């Protein structure tokens, strides 16, 4: 299991990046750093056979004990579908985030 921020950008079109200049004049400087159009937190679960679940956190919400517990319940259903016979003994590797360490989780 891992959580990562995914940033999305609005790329500049070719027409927007064009500028009129003489053939001998220097190009204007372009900065590679651009403001992100937004970001989303993705939680992904996988095993040796591939990705099991990717969940995108809704905007304005944080990962807390209730959200993470419901995510694990959802993952249990996916494990029953995709990995039949493996659901009795499953081990997770988590970091020590408060939502992961909560007693209810």
C-alpha cells in the first residue's frame, strides 16, 4: 500500500508558445516551473500479481480512521473477487501514519 500526490498540469499548446521575432534575435527565456492546476491523493494497493485497488481521495477530505477503515473493507471485497482462496491470511505493509495505526483500523 502506498499513498502519493498526483499533480496535474494544463500543458501549453504549440500556438500559445509561439512568438514573433526576427531570425537573429534571441529567444525569450522560458521557465520550466509552472503552477499545478490541481492535485489529488491516490492510495494504491498491490500484490505480486499486480494492482488491486487505486482510490482517489475526494477534494477537501482527509484520510482519517473512518475513511481508511472503509477503504480496507472495500479492498477485502476486491481481494475476494480477484484473489480467490487468498483472503484468509493477508499481510499489509503500511507506514506509521495515524490513520494506519488507529485501533479501529
